[in-house]
């Protein structure tokens, strides 16, 4: 459990122990020259006793009055630059920064940052270091402490990440808010930085400890994760005390979402923040593909012949070689393929899929202990392996188990006996906790691909899950994300990160503080209704109920927009309203009669809205969305590498384009049909996009090329007249749209199907 405490400079406990994750009520700027600690609404009301004594003067009169000092390894130097740079953003003044020598740091402390009064040659008092040692005695890794008076303020903790966590905790107390990663769609409104000419920091004595060891963010399928999106995502992770980023080795073995494709930027950005890197994922076959090793799949697949010692040795050797060449990796996900069942010969040999998985995982863990002792192994409790193995195949206690309740219901928390769909999963989780002696963590689906970026915010369920799982003594939590629809799930991501650090957090108070800090006091009530109306699990509620709720949620967003004039909330409200419009179009597909023209129109509308907003932070054109607008007759397999690659390439491009509609019906010698060629700004830098359309013989396009200018959410479109000549051949043919920038950079092409009749 969280061991946070906040005492006055004289050592007396304040009236309420301060938790680290709060949003200052009404945080729209600074009320005065002295910055006060950032508290939740409840904490702000209760914490009326503050330390006596003079503050540490950092900036006044447009001049630096203190220096930033740092020492050590890990994140210490980066943390010091973050403190200096944020103070400059707050005050406009750049503080002196320098490295100092420390003769004897407390045990477990690998680095530290300090603010020292004056701009001369001051150092870090030995008494402060000794005090930090007492505060951190027995504390787990990532615990941090802030110890300050009017002469110095020490920021340090246990392990390499702690100095950075301490710096961000101090900045939060100074009114800074780290809402989201700096993705382009936010247009700079991802954080709140207050502004003042005088910066004084009150005396502080705060030590905070994490509730869980593993606090993770997964890239998972990686449709919209790019080399450009990783730095802001890792930045947000560190600011929200997450410590592990998980990127697949090669998702589904398709060569589309690969660890090596982003390795350089991931190593650089994770390294400066001391964030741990985890890889692996579904598919033993990523390392032992059936096409290359048919002799190891005589049982028919989908997993290799686990009982064949040569096959098992070959798999383990491949993984070990991979990890040896990538020393930055500290945790490897040894997961089987993402399939419903193992083949019969394997089950006949071992009895259950979980038993068979133990054979693979335990052998890999054994070899890694000998050859790469710095790397741990993880297995997944998921689908056919959700139950723990039998006593004859116990899981190695060094192995991390990730419990992934894929089939769960979100209308209640996992341990709620009233939610029948979850009782079996809760029983399985308890069984894992009672039989596995090693780390057990949650892989959660609070943002699901199959939800097609619908606004789903089961906040009460998330809070209930945290209480239930904390009671079982779980060791961590993680969920996956996509930059493509981060804005839709912004508060869910923030809440999960906060609960990962402090499982006893008041989620209701956290929401209240978030709404006031993010949208302003005037819009908070309307935004609370929006979150209440979007709390339903779309897997268990039909389109009629959801459509009604989404319509009311849209009205709540419009009311909130009428109650604020500030650019940051108005930007967020614009994006959330666009998301609701997509959700309502999605529901119209579900409500339309099968085979009707109404259904065709609904699918066309939905496709156009998803494409127009795919770079605005609120929707993702993943496989489930692709199925939704194409219908059952136009389905492509889930592992269609071509569709996935086009999506990945589009998010990595500066601009993109598409054609609306995606399917044209042309009568030979008939009237022309309209096609809109649309261009979009992906990186929000503004672009001039040149387009060219080509079609097969017998199809006439007028015009067949043009130029469009786009910036931010403002796309642009050109109307093209498409007709079939009298001698055109009947059949379905592609109309190809090609796009390029003014400098010749080619963008991802788009294709429209033309059915000539």
C-alpha cells in the first residue's frame, strides 16, 4: 500500500497525509507569488495546517535566486534539466545548473537533484542526505522524498527513476499539470504550466512510495505508435510514475509492428528516464516460424512441438540470442500465439495449455538465469491459459505472470459477485495468487480495440478493480494505448496510472479535481454528466441504449463548451464532440436494418468520419473499425498485413489522404458519380498536398489531379466526377489516389473500388 506522508518542517504531521496524485481545484493559474501544493479537492479541504517558516526563494524580480544541482546516475541529470526547464517555462528565468560531488549517498540512492539558495557555489548539506536516508530506510524501489527549507530542497529516492519522480512531484505542487503526452492533436494543450514572476517554494517534507512494482504501458498492436509518438508517450509515462514500456517484438509475426523498427528512439528516450523496456508478446512462432522450421510442428500447430527437446532448445536459443543482442531489455514476454486452443497432441501430453506453457516459460527462465541474469521472463494468463497450471507443472517463482481477463465485463469490478461474467475470472485470479509464489500483475483492457474508439469510461469499475486487486496483493497493472485515440481515453489513462501508484486513491475525488483543472469550474458539472453517460460497456449494451446515452453525452459536451472560453478546454471539447459524432454514426450501423440502403449510408458516413478524424486524437481505423464500415461481405482477416501497414505508414507520415466514398457504383454510359478526394494534416505542421487519381480504361475522372492545403484539424477536399464509358468492361476495379508533398515526399496511397455495371 501507499506509504505517502507529508509533514511540516518542524516534523509535525499535517492534518491529512498528502497523496501525490491530485489535481488542484480550479487550477487556471497562480493565486499569488508563493506556489502551494497541488491537492485533490478532499485533501485541499482537510489540509488546513501548513508549515511555518520562510520559503525557498527560487525566482524574483526576473532573476534567479537559486541553483539546480545534481549528482549521480540514472535519471538524475535529465531530472535536473527538467526542473530547470520547467522553472523557466513558469517564470521565464533560467536557473544555473551544475553537477556536484556527493561523498556518501544513502543506501539505494543512485542520484539526486537539489535546489540551493543563491547562484554561487552552494552544495547539498550532509544533514539533508542523512535525513533522506532515514526517510527512505526500507522503502521499495521508485520511492522518493522531497526535503526542503528556506536554504535548500533535496529531491531524491530509491533507484534510478526516483530523482525524476521527485522533480515531477515538486512541479505538481507548483501547479503544473501533466494531463497527456504532447501528441500533435493536442495542439500544445496536453499540459498546464502556470505563469508567475515570483517563485517561492514552501518548506516541505514528503516521502511517497509506490503501491505496485510493475506500472506499465503497452503499445500492443501499434497501429498509431511511431518513432515520433514514442518520445511524448515516454515523457508522459515518467511524469505519471509509470516505470515499464512494453513494445512487441513482432506483432502477429507480420513484420508491421516490430521492436527493432523503433528500437533506437525507444532506447534513447527510455534510457534518459530510466524507464524499463519490455518486449516479446504473442507468438512463440515469432522466433520459431513454422515456415522455417516445419520439423518442429509435426503436431500441426499453432504452437511448436513443446515436448520435442530439440524444438524447445531451438526456441530458447533464438530468444536468448535476441536478448543478448539487445541488452536494454529487462523483461521478456514469453506468450504463446493468440489462439483459442493448443493442438491436441500437446494437450494430450501435458493435460492443459497452462501446463504446456509452464514447460516453455520455465525452461527459458532457467537458461536466462544462467546466461542473462538481468532479464526476467513473463507469461500470460489468458484465454486457454487463464487458469494456473497444475501442481506437477508449477510456474517458476522468478517468472512474472500477467493476468489478462479478456472476456470480462466492465459493468462491475472484477471481484463483484453480482457480475456473473466475471466470477470465473476472479476465481482464476485468486487461484493464481494462492499458487504462484512470484510476481502477479494485471493486463487490463480499459481501452479495447474491439470498442472501435467508442467513448467508454468505466471509472467506477476501474476504482473497484484497484481495491479488489490490491486486496489480493497484486504486484502491478498495465494497459495498452494508441496515440490515435488517446484523447478519447485521456482520463482513463490518467486514473489507471494514478491507481498503479496509489491503489487507495479516491477515484471520485481524483475525477473532481481533474474536471476542474482540465475544463474549469463552470464546465465541471456538465463534464461529470458526460463521464457518467459514457460509462457503459458496449459489449453488454445494445446500440439503442448506447445511442441514447451518446446523444445526451453530446449535449453535455455542448453545455460545457458554452461554459468556458479558455483555449485548452475548448480544444478538448472539440475533439470529444467529434468522437461522440463518430460513436453515434457507429450506433446507426447497429440500428439499421440488414441489407437496407439506410445501412449502406450509415457505413459510408462512419467510414468518412473515422478517416477525417483519424489524426485528431479521437479515433483509430483499426481492423475492427475496418470491419464495421465494410460489413460482413467485405471482411479481411485480422492478420491482414497490408491493411495494417497502410495504417501504420499513414500515422508515420506528415500528411495523408483518402477518397470518400470508398466504393462507387458506375453505370456504363450513365450519369457521373461524385468522389471527394480529401487530404489531412498528420503532424499538425501544415502542408500542401498534391494528389493524382488514376483509373482503369473506361473510367473517366474529371479532374484527375489537384492541390489541397491542410492545417491541423482543417482538412481539405476536391470533388471529382467519375463516370464509366459505354465500352467499359463490367467488373470491380480500383481507382488509385496518390498523394505527395511539395518537396516530392510520397504519402500513403488510397484506393477506391469502382463497380462497373
